[in-house]
């Protein structure tokens, strides 16, 4: 038995202004099987997630520069 997908989350490369977003929304709606498209308004949740990810990447790069690559243990 296989799993069934009920939705997909699409992440945009960069935030789009509300007044520029309609062509993108319309294009997604044209995909077969799409029932609805609802924008996620950029807010503090997205900003805090981006800040956390930046912090993790920065730390990983510092570790790489300081310690080099290590084989998987």
C-alpha cells in the first residue's frame, strides 16, 4: 500500500509583493489536481526560521574551516 499526498508546501525563492503575486498564484492553480492556493503572509515566524537556519549554516561553515572534513563515524 502506498501513501497518498493531500497537499504540497511550495517555498518561494524570495518574498513576492502581494500586488505582484497573482500571476504566480494563477499558474499554480492551473496545475492538474490543485483545489486551492492560499498565500502565506511573511511574518515573524518566517523571519525567525530564516535566522535560525542562517545561524546553523554559519556554525557549520566555521566548524568546517576550523576542523576540516571528518569521515562519518
